[in-house]
C-alpha cells in the first residue's frame, strides 16, 4: 500500500486512527499499530511481511541475551539474518549477473532458486534499522532493552517502514513507551495535517507531474536537443527530490498522529553550498547511519580518502543493486574529495554561484538513477549538443512547471510552515483554507500518482 | 492554523466538487448531432452515459422501440434493426448490466418516456454478469440499495444479500474515486463545453444511441473452456425481482438472453454450465410468473461467423435477430 492512494487515505488511515483513539484500549495501542503496520506491508506481498517478522524475531532473540553487549560473535549472528535477507532479495541477482554472467544469461543453468525474486519494498530501510539496533545494543547505547512489542513497532511502524527516515531506537523509544498514555493535542493535529498535505503536494502534484513531463524524453536519451536534455536533467533532479521529500513529510506527519516525532530527513538539500554540505542535508538519516556505523568504524578521518570511497560506494549500492548506483556513489565521493581539495577556492565564490554549481553537479549525478551506462553516455552527448537526431523539445507548459518546481524548492519552506504558525488570525484562516484547497487538489490527482522512487531502495 | 476553518473549507470544496463535478445536461447530442459531444460520451463513465441517454429521452418524444443493455447490444443501429424511420433508440450503456436496465426503464417510466417496446438484453447466462447499477447518483442510489437489502433480508439467502452489499460498496467506492478524478472532471467539462470546440473526427456514438463497433468483426478463436470459470454471480431472487419490476411497466417488455458465438452456443446448448442452467430455469419461470415475453440465447448460425469476440455479436447480426423478435407475436 502507498500513502498516495485512495485506499490509504480513505480506508486504511481513518480505520487505524479510529482504532487507535476510539476503540482500542490504551494498553492495546501498540499491538494495534503493529497489526496495522504488518497489514500495510502485507498488502504488497505476504512473503514480504514474513521476512519483516523474521527479521524482528531474529534480532529480538539476540539482543535480549544478557551477554550481548560487547559480544562481537553475538553481534555478527544478530545482523547475519537481516544482512542475508537483504543480500538475497536485493543483491543476489546483481552479484550473479556481475560475477557469474554465464548463469545470468542462460536461464536454464542452475540458480533457479534465485529467479523471479521480488524485492520487498523498503527492505534496505528496515534492515538498516534492525542492524542499527543490534549495533547500538552491542555498544551499550541502548538504555533499556526493548520488549518484543516495542522492537516490533520500532522496526515495522508503517509511516516510515518502506522509505524512512531510518531512525535509531533511542530516537523513538520515548514515544513507544508512552504510546498508551499519548493524548493528541490540537498542535499535533495541525502539524500532522500540514506535514501530510505538504508531503502529498510534493509527491502528487509536483513529482508526479514532473515525471509525466519527462516521460516522452526518457526513451531517446541519445536523440535529444541540448535544451531538452538540460530540461530532463533538472526536471528529474526536482522530481526525485520532491518524491522522496514528499514521502518523508508524510511520514513525519503520520508519526505525529501517533505521538512519534520522526526526524527531518531533508534540510533543503539543493540549497547546499558544496557537496559535503549536500550530504548533511540530503537523506540525513542515511548519511548519519553510514557515518556512525560504517565511516567511523572504518577509521573515519584516519584514512579519509579510502573511507570516503568505501562509504560512498556502499551508499550507492544501498540505493540499488547495479553498477550505475555504485558509480553514482563514487561520483559523489569524488565530489566530496574534490571539494575538500579546492574548498579554499570554492568558498570564495558568491553563495549563489556555489549553490548553482553544487546543484548542477548533484543533478548531473542523478542521470545514473535514470539511465544505464550506455543511455547515460548518449544522454551526456545530447546534453552537450552531439545528439545524432534531435527530436522533441519540451513545451512551454513543461518549462513553466519546471520553473514553478524550482520556485517551490528554493522558496517554499514546508517544514517551517508546518511547525511555526502565524499569530495573525487572518493569516491562520488563509493558511487553513489554502491547505484545504491543496488537499482537494491533491485528491484530484491521486489516481494517476505513481509509486515512490525510493520504494525501490 | 484554524482547524475549524480548515474543516469548513474542506467540506465546502468537496461539496462544490460533488455538485459541479457531474455531467452537465442541457441539450442532447443524440438530438442535435453534436459530433464532439457524441465522441466524448465514450470517454465518460457508465453512470454519466445513462444520465445523458435518459435526458435525451426526456426531451424527445416517446420512441417506438428502445434497446437496453450494454456493450453486447450498443452496436445495434436503427439500420441494423430495420427501423430507420426514427422509431428506434439504442439506450444501451457499455459496462452496465440487466440490473441497470431495470432502474433505467423505471426512471423512463416515471417520465412517461418508456419506449412502446423495450428490448432488454440479459447477458448470456454463461457469462454470469450481474453487477450492481452505478446510476442513479447518491443519495437516490442508496435508496435502491436499501430496497435491495430489505428485499434480500426478507426473501433471499443471507449470502446473496451480503453480495449485494459488497457490490454496493464497490459502486460507492468507484463513485468516490470518480469524484476526485481530474481527468474525468476535464472530460465532463469538455462535454459541457463541446459546442464551442471543434468537432472531433471518428465519432463513436451515433444519433440513434448506438455506438460504432470499436473492433471490426473477425474470425474468433474459440477456447473450448470458455466461461468454464464463471462464478455464480447472478443472484436469482434479485433477478426475479427485477423482472417483476419490469413487468409492471407500461410497455411491451421483451427480455432476450444475449447470443454468444455460434460455435460456442452449439456446444453450450448441449452441455450448459451448471450456473447458466440454473439461471435459465429460474429466468424462464420468472418470465412465466410475471407474464414477460422472453427469449433464451439463440444460435445465430445464419449470420457471419465473424464476431467481435465470443460474446459480442456484430451489430448487423444481432440487429437482424432482434428484428425477427419484433415481428413475433408475443410468445409467453
């Protein structure tokens, strides 16, 4: 099930909220949310929900061990099943295709067990949460060892189950413990509504519309006029941002309805002045996860160059099982390393120049999310005016929508609007009416809405 | 932010959408031959098409022969049935069922516009096609659901009443999602304003209510197990009740079971499906009980074996068969 669907908005969410606040005795709330989360997930495939349950059970068995803290063997076993399930579902096909190409090409030869593997949505997200919990417990960072139901809710909580943010147990432990006593306040409702509506707007009205505008050009990357290629480059850059940002806002809003304060996952990333800052603003929860559980254990700044390359390659691989994603990760590693070499020079430019250059470099990287290597190569040729047959140019409407998207990206502060309200009564009324209008506009386009791009990860 | 303002604005906007996001009925494209509107009709949901055709009947004089059904009969033109003098109108609406035809006819009856002869198609019983009607709009639709449920509780098996409720829920869900559908809203606006936009070529609906065949008839490959997986969707008590309602109309009502491809028809006549056989028995009993002129599915061997598919006869073939029926003395 996805947030941007009538089934979720008109059936699932109202039913869960009603159960949570009206019918469920407070002490059963946690079970209600676990049940709802599993239902939410199982609707996309029962076997996926079983994997999720097994991961929860597996991690729970290990972290409850008295001797777990500081026990490297126990930690290895605790993360073994989550890691293997991630590898099996996400990377096995890629590994076979990369290292045993003869098996991949000849379907009749062996490995039939691994054919037709369907990737459970968001497996990278919940696997990372399971692993972080085990590592935090190993390190002694968890104050109170969670009970099964607490652990189950932490990993399966439906608002952030399939596309994050990747939260640490300590970030939500208080909300989980206090769930029985949670009483929703006026402020919670307003914030939740704002986050959800702005999130749906970002996804349904902006990202999905951009997707439609890009669609005609995606099939012919080598035959685009330079201007069209530039259009695709920037439009996709905004699409992927609003797609994922929208999801994160909805997740935060939904979390608020159940008493969870999920962390911001995007801190206006396209306003970053340089590649290093970009990674402190884009998908923050993943950046910090990789920093804390990979970069620092590898030695951090001690072997900076090597560690940056490894962490970004892993970051790329986390996004998808393909060499394009690894190269994308390495491209960002090169940007970060390159920036650290020229930062004195770079930082002297006016802010607007720094932002524009950084945004362009980041956008260039997204090509690898959109195309395979050959197509990306053709696309780059098109972008620099070397296309063989130039066909198709975006309409004026497409350009205007791109401009609008850029305006929203750089000038609209959804998080600020959601959290800080004007004391002016008139402004409050206008804001409330505006939000209602946005919601109706979103609903009018929900049926053509697509899956979130990050569900694939 | 003011929650009360938000809620009020939201309710207001949804009510506006509910009121204005419906099909706007002014004139009838079937009457004035507006090519653009006739073309758009095919892009509208069944409930809208029923409304357009009812509106046409309302502003036109009573026709002699009206054909009711769905995609299995909408292709029959006045030429096909041999009534080119304006005495025929095809009321069929693709996607609907016998249940919709019943309500449709009742509504025409209330307006005094029931055709003198109403030819009502009942999808071949092998198909077991019996979905609930999307027309009329809520809240009147809920009244019909309530009557169905009340009837079911008193007269039908519980399982059938539950099926009726489930089908009503599906209709309500579809109706809700159609309310929030930008594409549909634009199509409806396009329909309402089509007199001011250039006519679209390739008009599908014709002024006699029929629709040009989408696909040209061709040699159909018949699967030996056609319809073998049909589930018992026709709820017999509700079918009989609908037929009883039709028998009360001020018109000569003829119900015919829609033909299927002759090759299949021969096979299934010898060995009909279990549910089809049960339905046929009950159907014929209801015809007798309510004194309705009924015809079981024919084998249209005289026609060409070039069909649209196994259950959609070409308009000319079906039209010729219906013309024959019309010539019959009422056979009860």
